[in-house]
């Protein structure tokens, strides 16, 4: 096609050639019946459909169109059979087989249990990282049970099958994370994941984000202050009925509504991300009106129970902060962020999707989108640039409520291999989600300011009364992809101790430029921090910077240990038969009431406390060193465990130390260094214990502080 326009005639042609009507075309039936001698695989395969103008893609609304658009080569990806390929070519598109994407797509036909090896075989290796709906729900419930002060598992509605009274339907659950002991109105981040059922990485990313926050509370400074002062809401499985179909080995995108396309059809259901009640069924080709098509928008706006649950939840947690007129912007002080996680395409997108005109807050949405792209390395763009869509979740959240709304298209495949997920997709997008959680208080203003990065507090404890040194990098250049946000000189940096500036009584402390003057867009900042007079336990240092345009950037935090926090000479773990011997030595007992020991089968938790009651300090208030030993005889041979020591001050404040890793039943010694000089007078007793257990003295390693 040369300069082809989306005329009514072409649009009608697209409807006639929709996959929902292919069965009525003798020509297409003949094409589908051709033997494999044409070089095409049997069944469904993936093709590249090349376009001239973005509007051309609307002709493909009735096909299984991936959320992928190679804008340089100008092609999109479609899953079709021979009849579908004939239809695509009949619309004037040049379409070619993509062998690699076809091989990736074929993985959809293998049930999740087979991919994860739980059937005794693993025909597609490397997929153990993805949890089923039940496993996801169990993980969330476990977080809420273990930390009810930080997590709540909330029923937000019913899936279609649950509402229809079917036994295998699901509740639409939301995991709410915040420190319930700190009350008040908190800004909110809401994340939905895997709205399209066959997209596996989004649900796993959201679940791990939740685990990172909860298990990091009291250990990771940023996770701690985020849960203290903000709320995180996660719908980990936004299409659980459809997801179970995908787990059974079907390429399932929609929900499972049996009223559309036949109650037993594998094409039944509605595309939930075309069903939201904002500019629903607005633009030709942005969604499909045929029930069997993969982008079927449903019979009416917000018709689906899953859509209703999300819309109701959005309205329950966010105020309406934007006037109804399409051109009305949300005010700069608007709070809250909504992120809809999908896969794949390596994109960060924002409204609008239904038109090419920028949203009224378009510049601020772009600024935050480019900031996200700094962390995950994705391409930032307005959603319409992928291809036009209507009735989408992100357009609804922004259009109806003014909430800064985004779509992340994760990774490079529906079933991202676990190696890539673990090494690249998860860590990069964890950083992006952490940034979102930091700036929900002012998402239209804060991203324009510099980032506070690489915070270091030296020494980590101020127990000796020596002033701690705080350093940070203040960076105003951190935007990924695109253009529009200038890099400006840093003019100021400051920190707060425990109380951030939105709380009464906060006190700013100036930081100095590391090179003597703030005169560039990236600056090192430094300050001497006096811990004298601080209570026992860890204290949060909040750091931020300001650029020459007056923009204050996001806060980052680091821990400063208070003067009564315990210092350890060592912390060791030794595996012996079906036992693990844990030992630790204190520098002094001043201010310490006792200790707790926690164990997990994962480095990030969740953690189980081993001791039923506090392990009491030997000599509370004493300045003498003491050695402690704990025997864990509940381990399983060959299983790797992580152990974390928590000290409890006389005031009740707690400090958690870095965990140790050890594998049961293997004579393994672990050691972590970095605590500085320590006395060794108590170690002969520990060596004697080791000898009694048949271990050499060399089998004991130390964790020094």
C-alpha cells in the first residue's frame, strides 16, 4: 500500500476479513487447507505485517496483534494461521513469517506445569520463576499473615467465573502495603498486572516488588520510608480466569466470559484493556466489535466484572483531580500514580492511546515516563505511538481521575526466559517501580528535579560518638530516551533525620558540594551527621537535591545507626548433619535487651522467627563482650537457608543485620567482613563447642563489623 488512508471502505474490509468471519469464506478456507509445502508451519504462527502509516494498523484490530511495533522498520507482529495470513495480505499488507517469534509463541501451547518441570519433565527449560494464580495468591496471603502491620490482602470484587457462580472462579484480590501504625492520608501507587492473561512476567514482577518492600522493611531504608509514608496497592493477577486458561497451554488474552463467541470456544471473552469506560469504542480499528476477536471490547463500556473491580478500586483510593473536559489538565499538586504492567515490547507509555494529541498533562507525563526509562532502559512514548487503542485502563485512570498513568511493556517475549527475567527484567523494573513509589506525592512535579543516588553513610554506626559522613550523588541528567527535559546545574542538596519535610517538625540540614561548589548537572554532596542525642536503633536520613530551575527531586534514604544500636564482632553459621549452629559475639551489651533469629529459604524473605521468646542479653547494660550460640535442628538436608539476626534495645527499638547463607547437611562456612577490629577473647569457648561437634577450629568463620 502506498500512502494508504483509513477510509470507511478499508475499515469495512477489515471487518469482513476479521478472523471471526473467516469460516464463511471459501477462498480463505482453501488457503488454510494448503499443504505445508508453502514453507509455513502448521497451525498458528507469527508474521511481521509491514505498514506505511500508523493509522494502517487499525485495519488489524480483529487479529491477534501483539503489543509490539518496530517503528524503524515499520512492522507489527500478528499470530495467524494460513487463513489469517491470506486475510492480512488481502488488506494490502506485506506479511512475512517471523521464525524466531513463531518459536517463542509456540511456548504458549505448553501448560505452565510442564514449563516449570512439576510434571517430571521440562520441555521448555527455564520457567520456574513464574508462579501460578494460586501460588501468587498464597504468596500475598503469606505476606499479610506474617506482617499484618505492613500488608493487607483485600477482596476487591469477583472474576467473571466467580460472579457467574462457577466453582473455579476467583476473587479479584489486592495487596495493600503500608505501615498501619503511621496513620493519616498517604499518597498511593496502584499497580495492576497481567490484564492480558498470557503475559506472565507482569504478575511475577508485581509480586516480587511486594516481597521486596515487605521483607526489606527495617533493612532497606527506601523500602522502610516508602511503607511508612506512602501506600502501595497491587492487583497481582488482574485476569485470573484467563490466566488459568493460559496456564493450561492456551494463547489466552481475554477474560473467559462465556456469553461472547460461545461458551466453550477458546476465543470467548472480552479484551479487558479495551473495556474501560473512557472513550470506549471511540476510534475505528482501536478495538473490535466481533466477540471472537482477541481485541473484542465487550458489548458496553465497563461490562466485565474484572474491569468493574479495577475501576471501582481506582475510584475508591484516588480523588477525582481533573475536570471533565478532555483538554483540562490535572493540577500540578495532583497525587498518585497508576501503572498497568503488560508484556512485551520494552516500552514505557502514557495517555492518550485513543488519539495522537498529547494529554493536557502531556509534558509532565513525558518527564516521568522518561525518568522511568532511565531505570529500566525502555523506550518512552505516548501510547498512541504504539498503535491506536480505546477503552484502555491507563486512559481511564488519567482521563477520569487525573492520576498520572502508565503502561510498562516488559521484556522481549510473552514468556521471558527466567535467566533474562532474573538478571535484567526484574532488577531494572524494580528500580523503576521503586522510583514510582518514591514520587507518588507529586508525580507531575518531582520528576523534573534531580535524583539522589548512591547514598553512603560512613561509619554505619555512631556508637563511638564519632560524626558519621553522609555522601550522595545528585544527578539532573537522568532521563532515558527521547528529548525535552533539560539537564540543569545542581544548586542545593539537603538531608533530614527521621522526619521528612511533609511532616511538621522536619529540620533540613545542608549538604556541601564534594568539589567545593555546586556548578554542574551531576554533583557529589557530602555532610557530617551528628548522631548524638538520637534514640536507640536505626535512623533514616532523607536526601534530595534541587536544580537551577528550582525543582526539588525525589528523596532517597540511607540508615544511620543510633548510638545504642548493638555492634557485632562476628556472626557465623555452620552446617552440621541436619543442624545449623548459629553464633554471634557482641562488642558490648550497653542498652541491649536481647535478640531474635529469623530464617528464610530466600535471600529476600519472607522471614520466620526461630525463637519463641526473646533471647535475653547475658548482661544488659554491660560494656563487656558476650558470645551467643543457637542450634537450629529444624532444617532439611540439602536446602539452602538464610539467617538474619535482630537485636532488640531496652527501649524496644530493633536493628536487623545482614543475613547469612548456609546449606544444611554440608560442612559449609560462611563469612561476611566489614565491621572493623573486634576482640577475640571469647572465641576459644566457641572453638571448644566446635571441637565437641567434630569440627575443626578452622571451620568457624567470622562476620566482622
